[in-house]
C-alpha cells in the first residue's frame, strides 16, 4: 500500500502467538490472542502488514465497550444448587435473556428497542420518549470531575443521536463509592480518597447537567468499600422525539459532516482502556475533557436542522470516536474519510489518533449533497463548527485518507463480523440462605436502631447532592427528587415525573423515571439482587402514580472480571432474573449497557467490585396531575401498609449495622406485587391516596418515618396490625426489607372505597397521622413503644452527608 | 385586540428560554426566541417587540463571571438600542442568568447611567443551590409594588431558586440607601411569615436579603428566583397555587402583558 501518510506499519504477519499478545498489550489494543490471530489472518490474505490506523480501528471496533463481546459471546454455564446440577450454553446471553423477553412481550408502544443509541417508547400520538443510561467508571476513578462530566455529556449525545435526534428533558445519575469516612492511610496507593471521588463526581454531573439546561431528577448513591478504587458512575438521559424522526437512513453518496467540538488527543483509547484493570499507573490521558456549552450549542442548532429535514442520519462520537461513529453509520455502505479535513484542537496528531480520539461534543451526520450549503449555514448562524470530512460510498469498504495517501483500507464485513466468538465458562454454586437467629430488641434499642438506620450512608439524605443539581430547569419536574410539606423539611421522593408541557404543547401526560439498585443483596444472591432492583424500580414509579402496564426498563450491568468463571456465573444468574421478571411483570427492557472488567489491582493483587445492576425505569402517566408525593398530608388520616412483610433481613441495612449473621435476601413475588401496583394506580386516579411511599432500604420503619418528617407531622403505628408471613420479632417487622410493600395515607372518608379496591390484596390499616409531631411505633403484645420527635429523625437522616 | 410581542434573547448556554416562552404565551402574548447573532445582524429588530426577556442559563458557560461575557457583548454591540428600549418604559425582565446580565451591563439598577454598580457574587454556601424560597414582596407605594411586573401579588410568595452566584452586592451603602428610597427593591428572601430568614431560607447571603430589584421607573426587573418555573400549581412542591390551577409566577408575566395592552 502506498504510504505517504504519517502512518506506521505494524508488523504482524510473522509474529508468534506470544508476540501477538505482547503487541496487543503494548499498544492498549485490549485484543485477545484469537482476535489478534483473526487480524493476522485477514492481513495475510491481503498479503501486507496493517497500518497503525488499521490496527487501532480493529481494536476500537472489537472492544468490549463497543461490541459487548462477553455477553454476546458463547457462555458455557454450570449451576449447582444443593447437589442439583444444571448445564446450559448461551450463544448470546443478552439475546437470550433481556432482549428475548422484550421480543416475546412485543409491546406495540415500544418504538425502537435495542437497535439505536437509546430505547424509544410511545409518549403520545405524535411523540416518543427515548431513555438511555451509560457508565463512566474508569474515567471517574482517575479523574472524578472530568470522568463524570463527560459521562453526562456522552449519554446526552446518545439522546441527541437516537433516530434523527431527541430533545433531552431529564438526566439521571447513580453512583457507587467507597466509604467517604475511610482513613486516608487505608486508601490504596495511587488512588483517590472515596470522598474526593464522590465530591468530584457530583461536581462533574452538576456542572455538565446544569450548563446543558437539563434537570438531573433521579438517582441513587450507594456506599461500599468494594468500590473504593473502582467507583461506579451511571449517567442517564431521557428525551422526546417526534415519531417520524425515529428512523435514520444512510444513502450511498451522502456526505459525512462532523459537528461540534474539535478533535484533540484527549480520550485516546477510552474504549479499549475500559477493558483493563485499573492500577496506579493507569493513564489519565484516556479521560476526555468536556465542554458543556459546545454541546448545548450543538443541541440548539441540530434540532433546527432536524426539523428542516436537512440530514438522513446522525450518531454521536462516543467510545472509539470517529472510528465507531462513522464505522457504524457506514457499515452497510462503506465510507471514505479524509482525516486531514477533521478540525483539530492543535497540530501534531497522527492519523490514527484523529480517527480514535474520544474528544467530546462531536456528532456525525449523513447529509444528502443537496443540503450541503444549507446545513453548514444553519450551524454557522449559531456559532457551531461543522465540516465535511468524506462521504458514504457503495464499496462496503472503510477507506481513510491522509495527505493524499491511504491510511487504512479494510472491508466493512471484516470489521463488523470478523471478530471471533470467544467461549467463556460461567459457574455458579448457589448457597442456601438461612434465617438468622430471632432479632430481639427492647424499645430503647429499637429507637437507637431506627436513628442509626436513618443516618446510614445508604439511607440518609442525599440533599447535599440533589440540591446542587438544577433539578427544576425547563420547569417540567412536577414530582421532584426531594419533598417537603414546607420549605424547612424534606424527604426522599420515590420517582421523578416530568410534565413536558413546553416540548409537547397541550399535553396532559407525564413521563416517570425511577431506579432500583442494591449491590448488598448481590453479595449473597445476584438473582435476587436483579429481581429486587427491577421490582424496586417499578415500585418507586408506582408509588408516585405510574401505570405499571406502561413501564419499560433499562439494564446496566457493572461486573468484575468476566474471565473468572464464578464472576461470569453470577452475571448469568442476574441476566436470568431479568428475563424472568421482565416476563412476569410484562415490563420490556428497551435498552441497556454493560461495563465488565471493573477490577483493580493493589500491590499486584486483583480485586473485582461487588456486582451491581442498576435498573432504570421509564413509563408514561396518562394524567400527570394524578400523581402523589410522599410527605404525610393531614392529621387524622389513616396509614395503611400494603403487601406482606416477610422475615427477610439478608443484605439489609439493619443486618449490616447490627452485624447480623445469615438472613434471607428479599425475594420478589411478581403476581402479588404487580397487583398492588395496579390497585395503587387505580386508587390514585380515583383520588383515594393522599401520600404514598415505597418500603425499601431500612424497611417500613424508615418509610413511615420519612413520610412523617417530610410532612412535618406525627404518626402512630400499631406494629401488631402489620401483616407478616410467619412469626416475626418487632425488629424484624420494622426493618425487614421485603419487596412489594408500600405505606399509604388515606382520608377517613375514603377508607371504605380504598379497602374495596384492595380487597384481594394483603394489606392492613396500621395507624394514623397525628398532630403532635411524634413518630410512634407500638406493640402492645410485645410491650414495645418507640417514640421519637419527627424533627429528631429528620436531623438523623439529614446530618450524615453535609460536606 | 393587539397581540403583545415578546422577544426572548438567547445565546450559547441559555437554557430557560422554552419555559420563559411558554409563560408569556400562557399570558396571551406571542414570544419569539431569538439568537443574539440575529439581533446583531438586524440591530433595530428589538423595536418590533413590546417586551424584552433575558432568560436563565449559563451564557457562555459563565466563564470569567456569571453573565459577564453576554453582558459585554450586548453592551458593545446592541447597547444603545437596549438602553433606548428600557428608557422608553417598555417592560424588560432578566431572570437568574438574565438578572446577572442586566446588572453586569448596567441596565439595572439605573438604565440612564448604564454602568455596572452592583453585582451578583458566589453564594455564601459556595455551591450551586436548587431549592424553593419564600419571597417577601416590597409594597411601599400605596401598599403596592413599585415594579410593573410584581403588582397584585400576596405579601409572601414562594418561587424556586437555582444558582451558584446569587449574592446581591451593591457598590456602596449610598446605592443601597437609594435602592431602598426609590422603592427599587422588589423581592427579599424571607421566612414563611415575612420575617428575616437564615440559611437555607436565605439561599445566598444577599445584602439585605435582596432577591430582585427594578429601576426607579419600575419597568426593568431582574431577579434570581424563577417565576417561569411556577406558572402552574402543578409545578409547586405541594401543588399550591391560585384559581386551583396557576402559580404565582404567572402573575409576574401577566402583569407585563397587561401593562403593554
């Protein structure tokens, strides 16, 4: 091949297996031996060595980040439970679990599922809503502020890059960090302190989201030492898109337009680096540098271009940069790209660096030649840089030119289908869970425990974080992340509701966003962790008034090293739970993402993170005004607990605080739980519910206390009236984290109508709202009375995170 | 009847333009979102409008200081027109970043002087804060506000604030005294019953709890809280409002539209 470019030739034709592995490691290709051999074989056929640009393109395209090769590869699964053995082979785990459930459910209102940058469901007759959640874990470990900021920027571009572009309406953010109170001496060498990571990550999400003018409305924060050196940062975005803009089409002859930020050396190897364990030598240069105002300009201008039908396709530059974005758009046609035309931040980049740089705020458009002038003119009027860099061809080849020479020339079919399918072994030995010894506490201990649970890092107020996010910009957040009867008090909302009255004029509908996440359960049982996360996300949405029949979910698996068979085995179980729950609740998955290889090494020893599955739920509410919040409203109203309280302290906050051994991890009973959710929806639409809150971390004692202090009210609960399965102690009843339960407030005059609706569900009237601002839990049978001022409980909940 | 025409000026980083547009439309006006480039291109365009609005956001990323770059750009490229517009007594509003822009170009507190003599500085909490606040409406002129935007409001209302740089500071005590004397202080952060608040009810540490001011004439109004985010009762945390449907913010926009009519 003629080589006048700045490309280097990579010698691979005559390398041994050992040398191929070394080459892959040295260049951060993150390719396996089989993959290196596939590349070698391809170039042997071409009778030449590849250029560096070609090898980099292969590495990016075949990266775990872009190709999800573990979960789409072959998995030999072995499960053992009480000497019962199961064997199963998965040819594509995702297609056989989350995706399969979506296909089988075949919901008419699913408009675009698992095929674009985000999943899209129907909003109304004219619009769809798109939702996507991404992770940005490794960058956030190295550079917390930049890592999380570009995580937000990246997922917003997924929304801009879905179909022909959606208008973002809301962001979400969930994090897992190490304990922020860790002694500095206990932080692994070369790693940031968890508090520094937490503060940096929050600041990054704040600054990018606020400057984009997108409200960050929903999220979760989870603290566990397993995330000390490898935090998890999930960033989500939701947007609205006209139904006739959901499909994109690239035609041969269309021009390739790059819009937005310039290309620099930041974010080189982001995609491939995410598949390598972190250690103190990890390169900060792989973290991108964000500039939200550039992205905001792109957003403002591109939606105008969209509505003028000036382009046929768009996608974002994310992992792998131009190589992924242009490579994906041109997969069926072929492309020719003149890399020397790409606008650069500064001189000195090699062709391959231009091609794989993950510099931020860039979008790629396929523009019919007739609109060439118009579209550039439109971007120019808004001070947005837009430059044509090549075109879509007919030859099904990837051709890169630089200074007149050829930097790369490969077949699209090899790039996209030439990756060998790996086979991995997955093993799961299921341990039987045992009930703990009965947990007995007296009134004083229970009082102490209640305050300790409320102030636990995983229960306590996240107000310090939430208030730094502009969660009300656009004016459409009608169920907010924090609630209070007045400005002086607050409590945690279950889900956010967006009422898109400016984006869909005249609408009455709302979009609900919620999530479920509990890695603590996953340390014992990843099946139950996944099932609980799904149920929790739906429960949160149901608590504000969502229709469970109109809900959809996203999966985000963050796991350790999948080459270890036990770790992969625990992932297979979680994926199976996703399939089972999706089918049982009839809730389709519409999109997802996985981040594997969350592993770090300290002193040569490798550690994988505790597995985490974030489930993010989105649904449509027919009448946004028919939603409720969690603060108690009026004295004299009745309190009901819906659902069964079981002896399920496994993985609970109480078990952690009290160091309780054993315990059953909360299970999910889909039939029971879905029925209650449907009845809540019915009751809210009939105006029968004043306030509603889901019982999750910390159990029902926490849920009822939060309702009281957020409402600036008192509450009296008769513990003996709570419906339990079997005999539970008072502590078990109050702090068990059984799924499927809600605390609701009902006016006395509505009590009979309310009871009529719930007659076939398990529920009980357990108390009432009182005037005296005391929270009281009483069991006459056990001679227990817990009495605390609701303001004191509020302070216990509020004071933990006040940085 | 004649349609009242509103111009909503936007640039890179503006982000409250859609809800501001919706608020004016709700009050019966037309509202056009225009990029500053289009106004610089056609300098007399602003005189086609009755009301001028500077919405919230992070103009040019709030680099240097919040609103500063846009303030300079407007002053240098459109200054004489903007000044004329204000001095003609037409309603002008700046919310949040828009307020920062008005102060930094000097259209507030005195459009005749047209020089920066006050600022909005970093919150005392040193962080961005998004929360609801009680606001006391100053009613010193026949028990009514001196500002055309804030007539017909109850003594204390609530509005959301969302900013990192909202601490109002006048250049000296004399100016503060003038603002008080000329009834230019429109809103102060307060407690529920109109008393003097402490953090977080005083969200930023403003001098004399000042949340919004107007010019002496009362037609140019700037405030940190967001009236456009509370035009429906549904937008209030506890769904409070008037006529069962609307929020207090709507009255602010309605006043300006009615004033033009």
